[in-house]
C-alpha cells in the first residue's frame, strides 16, 4: 500500500471520528441510565459502574469504528440466521 493511500485513509478516519464516537457514547450513557432504572440498587457502586461501563464500551466502539461496526453487523446477521 502506498503512503498516499494511507494518508487518504487516515484523513477519512479522523474526519469521521467525531461523528462515529459521539453517537455510541451517547447511546452508552442512555443504556447505563436505562439499566439503572430497570434494576434499582441501594448501594452507590452498581449504578456508577453501569454508567461508566456502558459509556466506555460506547467510546471504544466509536474509536475502533472501522473494525467494530462491521464485526457487530456480522454478529447481528449471524445471530438472525440461527
């Protein structure tokens, strides 16, 4: 692969990165709050770990979007076939 092609892919990655990171992060925060509403807990650590955990998964998914989105899509298709 030539260096110019690598530069083009790099530019495309960093151009799309804010959009692809913000959406899964917001979805992760929403899922964390929804899980906390469905399973209320008396202690402080469980709701906090739900929000932080799901938000972190959203951030990681957004940062690795060229790999994670096709993998998640193939998993959903595979799961629907079974």
